[in-house]
C-alpha cells in the first residue's frame, strides 16, 4: 500500500479532521482515507448511470417477450 504525507496542514484543518473523525467513530487517519476515497470513487456505476440517462430520455420503448424455450449451452466443437 502507498503512503502519503501531507505537509503544512493548518492547525484549524487538523482539528476539524479530528472532530469529524470522532463524529464518525474512526481515527483521523481512517477519516482522511475515507474522504479521499469518496472524492475519487464514482457515485454510481456505469450501468446505473446509463440506465438513469435512458430513463430520463424516455427509455427505448422496446418490449421484449419472456423466453419460453430452454437455453442451450454453447458448443465449441
């Protein structure tokens, strides 16, 4: 795992981080990790984002019939 050092952090910011960590019941270091993870992780996955966009645009209107036949596995011979 990588390690990061943050220099010249103001006392005010450091104290605010400690208070925030205490509110969430974790160490200051764990709180900083969570803040960084939240900042770079997408809020939703690609499939969810595409479905949301499709719904907002009215969807495709495509009605697919329910499959009534058994699906056979692929043959590779």
